[in-house]
C-alpha cells in the first residue's frame, strides 16, 4: 500500500452530481424532531434529505 501514484483525487471518482451542479457541505444543528420530519418527508418523496432541503429553500426564498 502507498507509494508512488497512490492517493489523491481521480477523474470521475465518487458519486456523480445529481443535477450536474457541484455541491458543498455545510453543518448545522437542528432539533431532533425537525430532523426526523425532514428524513420522513424525504423518504416519502423518494429523495435524499439534501435534495429535499434544496427544494424547500429554492421554493421559499
């Protein structure tokens, strides 16, 4: 393991972007009840929590 040529980013590695847009991670704290609600709602809609939060923010801002 290790050695020359190991490590670092590779082209096309990782998950592809959902809508072709680059993503950035944020961290925040919320009440557990709100997180449960987001997770339940996202599951019902068949999307990730991240997708749901983006949808909510785009439609309410």
